[in-house]
C-alpha cells in the first residue's frame, strides 16, 4: 500500500514531501521543504471545505 501511495502522488520514498489531501482524496498542497505548523493551519483554513465548516460553527 505504501508503495502505491508513493507512486500515485509521485513522492520519493527517501525524501521529504508535505502533501495535503482534501476530503475528496485529491492533492491540495505540496511542498518538498519543511513548513511551519502555523503555515499548514493557514493553508488548511483557506480550503473551501474548511471555510464551510468554520461558517457552520459560528
């Protein structure tokens, strides 16, 4: 299974890749360098489904 995912998302097994997937299973963000956690949260909060969730919470 691991190899299938690496191949599907074109990720090198011996490297570093931050890959964010949406609830639909599609790639939403990719970066091959470390990203501060705060930046990851900002990226997620800008995604349409996350914005919809946040509106429902208000």
